[in-house]
C-alpha cells in the first residue's frame, strides 16, 4: 500500500461514517508539502462544500499565538517572566485558595507571568468537571459570555478562588486570558491590533483575527457536536458520534469587533495557521522575518513542569510523555507516548477538534482542521501517525 495514501484514508474514515463533516490538513517537511488535502463537506445536512480558504474557530490554538506575543513583549522589555499579575491588575493582589474540602486560605504567593504561560497559576476552566472551583466559574459564565469585555472577564476571574497555590500544579486554565489582559495593559493597545501588526501581517495571515469581515463570513465552517460547552469534557460511553449542528456565537461571536480573548477566540484558515506553525520551527518566517529570536525560541521549548507535577493533564486525561514550555506542550519522552510522534515535538489543539504540531528535528509541521466540539474520536493521533509513518 502506498504510504502517502494513509493520511487521506485516515480522514476519510471519519467523514464517510458521518462522524465528522469536513476535514482539511497540510503536512510539511523542510518547507515542502508532504501531504495536503480535504475530505467531506462543510455540512452534510445541506450538501455545502468546504469553501475555498475555509475559516475555522480554532479555540485553544489561540493560546500559542498569544503566548508568542508575550514572548515578544519580554524581548521588548515590557514584561518579565517573574512579574506578578497583580502588578498590572491589583484585583489579583489578594487571591484566596479553596481546598477541595472547602477551606479558604490566602495564596502563598502572587501569580507570575511564568505561571500564566505554564498553566500553574491556580486558575481553572468551567468545563473541567473534576475541578472543585469549576462550578464557580460556570455560575458567573466566565468563558461562555462572549459579550463581556476582556477587562470584565478579568474582574470576574479575580472574584473567584484559586484551585491551588500558584506554582504547585499544572492545570489547564484561563491563564492565557490573563496573559492577554497584561499585554493590553502594558502596550495600551488591543490584542487584535498587537497580533495583527506583530504576527499576522509579517507572516502573511490575512484571514486570522477575533472577528470576520462580513464579506468573508460565508467562508466560516459550521459547527457540530456538543451545544453545552461545559459538557465537552464529560466522560461518555463510546458510541457512533453524530453530526448535530450547533450555534456557538454566544461564546465565540464572529461579528463583534470588540471581542477578544487570550485562550480562545481566533478565527483562522489552514493556509494562515500553517504560516504560524512553520514560523515556530525557528522563530522566523520562511522569508527570514524574525518573530522571536533564536534564544527566545530555545527558551520557549524547554520543559518547565517539575517531574512531580507530570504527567500534565487536561481534566483527568493524561498527556503521556508530554511536558510544557512557554505556551506549548512538549514531547519529553517518546517511550511514554501513546501515538507516533518525535522527541521534542510540540504544539497544541482546540476544543473543536483542531490541532497542530511542530517537530524541529524532522523539520516538520502539521495542521489539521475540522469543527466538532467535544469529539471523542482519535482523529489527531490517527492523522499524525499517518504523517510520521511517511518519513524516510
């Protein structure tokens, strides 16, 4: 069997079985395309094809972009890893920690920018159902209300207790939203403007942003899956996944020019995000435009999670073999990996089943995009395995 056919076959199985709608991907090695394609439809219910330059809600694939912006701000001398969040917003100066047993006590120390980049702040997410502070986040609609400004979200966040003392655990969280808030405070500019001028324009990413122009909205891919975002991490029995159309504009509006977040919110295309992924191979674009310096790039890709806090987890799901650097997961030990990858591979994913990875040793990048909230399918593992097995 032709090994190059396996990537398409892996994707086709999910669309042929009507468990996912449309899937696009591009895998590159040394700047050359190893595999690129699309399968399925934008919507099997209407028969609509995947549009040219389809636009996706990339959810948490926003985080690495904002984290890179933070690294740029560090290079510019605007912030430091050791700076406390409270320096930029005093509302976070006297945080309390709530134990699982219900006891409140003052946080042992202030939350730092390093804590935010490494998800060791003590914050959480409302959809992490195994977390004892998640219900409080849900009660105030911390993430689900897209009409709230970023500043309003921070005021809500500061009113809630931490899940643990800063630095004591890795817990996936709204930390990157707080990081975005800091970036706006130190620059006096909106996150959208910062990202556009510093990352998107230099890399040639014209379709990436926190809103979509009216003339482009017909290119937005429809969403399927779990309507209640708080249920996306709820364990459920393995079953045939159904393509239930859902609306997510309340949390993730496409037409609000003031909407922005650090942990989600960006819209992007396959072509655009591939430019960002390729930049992460070295810190510079293929045309030599330096986004982050060589030394910053090296520091970004060092594990910062102590061994006693490994394996890192998303909720109760362990990411075997992975640590975490400054804004991205890092493969530390392929002897623990549960699917084919490479030593030093890094990247991240989004809640709607989007994913990217970068492998500096193999000079490889991969971006996979679809739109399904709460999928239980091993799409990414399957397609990454199919990509790696092509390497000679």
